[in-house]
C-alpha cells in the first residue's frame, strides 16, 4: 500500500487549498514543504470571485472575508485626469488580504482536517512514476528517505523541480516587465485602486487592510529598489509625496509569463505556478491556481476511489484559463509602459473606451476574472 492516497509537493497557497479540499472528503493527503517555517514574502493581495469560490468550497470564505478589505472599484489616471472609472457590482468585488494571512488561515484550516498531514522542512528531490504508484525521494534534517502515493500533485511553484524532472517544457509567453513595490502605512486607504498610466510608466496604488497601501512602480531603472529613487519616481509621475517609514524598503520583482507544455505525466499532475507563471500585474496567479485546484480536487477524489487517472478535463480547463489570464496580464502591462506622443494618445483612447458605458461591465468582468 502507498503511504498516501495523494502527496502534494509544496505548501504554497495553491497546494494548501487543494489539500484542504481533498482532506474534507476524507482523502488521505501528505503535503511536503521544503521551508521549515512560513513564507513571509509580500506577494498576492487580490482575491477575485473565482478565488473566493474556491475558498468558500474549502470552508474558509467567511474567515477570509472577515479580515479582508473589499475593493469597490478604481480609477485609471494619466496626467491628473481620470481616463476611466469602474465600480464593481457586489458579486464582482475583489477582496484584499496579504498572502501571508491567507497562508496562515489555510494552514490553520488544514490542521483541523484529520486526513491531512503537513510535513515542513521536507524537500522533494526526485519523483518516479511506478505504474500504480509514484515514489518521491525526500531530504529532511540531513536525512534522505522515500514515500509513495497513489497520485502526486506538483504545486512547487515557478521553479518546479518536479516539472524539470519529468522533462516537461516551460514555454515563454508574451508579457514581461520590471517593477518595485512596497507596503506602507497610510491614513486614508479607502476601497478603490488607482492606476496611474503615466508617460514615464505605471504607478499602482492599492488599499490594504489595517491602514496600509501597496505601491507598485513600473520600469526600468535598477535604482527603483532604492527608497529615495522609488519615492522620487512616484512624486515625478503622480505628484504624490509618499512618506515612507525608515523600516520600509521597496523590493524588486520581474514579471514574466510561462506555461508548461503539458500538465500530467503518468500519475503526477502539475498545479498552480508550477503549471503556469502569470505576471503579478492584474493579480491573477494565485486565483488561477485556486480555481484549478477546485476542479482538480474532484478529479483526484474520483481517481483515488476508482484507481483510474483521468485528468484530461482538468488539463483542458486549466490551460484555457491560464492562456486567458496571461493575455489579460500582457494587455495590462502594455497599458502601463512608458509612452509619449501618438502612442500615449492611442493608449489613453483605448483606456477611455474601456471605461465607457457600453463596455464598462465587460471591462469589470475581465478585471475580476469572470469565466476562470
Ligand atoms: C509581487 C507579487 C504580487 C502578486 N499578487 C498577486 C495577487 O494579487 N493575486 C494573485 O492571484 N496572485 C498574485 N501573485 C502571484 C501569486 O503569489 C502566485 O501565483 C502564488 O503564490 C502561486 O502559488 P503556488 O502555491 O502555486 O506556488 P508558490 O506560492 O510558489 O508555492 C510553492 C511552494 O512549494 C515549495 N517548494 C518548492 N520546491 C519544493 C520542493 N522541491 N520540495 C518541497 N517544497 C517545495 C516552496 O517552498 C513554496 O512554499 C503575486 C506575485 C507576486 C510576486
């Protein structure tokens, strides 16, 4: 008998959510995570309706909503003028909660589900399909050991070692850029986003819970990781004087997009960022992974009970959703690039058009990932 019905590699938000969904139905799940403790990096904040649906299914929707801030909409601005203003219908509203809190709530939820076990400080180094089971080679506290499972899900992120070992191609998709960001206190956070699509490049301002705001500045100069250069770029582009406390330092990230050439190999399935890397601009990666985890959990439960691996529907759906999300992100990034003259005029006209009455509802649907 294998050690687990399902082994999940990676306790990021997507692997943890899948573990909760499976364990709720009594499936025996082992989650193997190489980090010894939690991941405190500042990453996802936006939870779109498809992500909310997956959290509800995992019994976490109410807890997340209690802590999150609810976004009502936002404005796109250029040169001090509002190009487009959108308000979300109630069902479209986006929740805002820092990923470290979502992560903590997922861990807590998992700890109450008896058929799931989380193994921190367990790095998976090798994976082998062996017909009716899969073997994982692990390294923990200086010791190597092996575990087996009927099925394995690789939710081990963008640099997935499982994907590499299975020889699955990682194909670049259009859309990339350099950004710097910081989360900082602010006395009037509100419930709306401001996107400044300025000639010198994008500045995004998101309200966060507990009196904070996230500032994201696009492009180009390496010095944007520097506090003074970051504050100066915001001032120069938007006219806003950001008072950044001394303990807050902008971090840089490079947005890229990739998709795996296939999502299954034998009894191993790729999920989340291991399957598709989506630019953070647009805030879709975690939501995409959660929506896919929701669908995969049903297919896995069936596979565990029937012994037959049938993941084609999951694969089709996840690939289609990722392709759409990546197109949206590439579009958002193009709207935030530095621009001047006729290029800027055309771009502003496109943004204005998207905010007009006939298109406004469709634009809000696009931003909130309808159909994912
Ligand atoms: C700045 C920024 C802002 C973002 N904002 C948003 C947003 O607002 N909304 C949104 O939806 N998305 C957003 N994203 C994207 C989101 O953070 C990712 O899509 C999400 O974290 C992917 O989750 P995951 O569980 O698939 O992978 P990860 O979060 O990368 O988790 C993978 C886990 O696997 C573990 N692991 C890796 N290799 C091994 C191994 N060999 N053995 C064991 N464990 C292993 C890692 O330690 C990690 O814990 C943002 C990203 C960034 C960088």
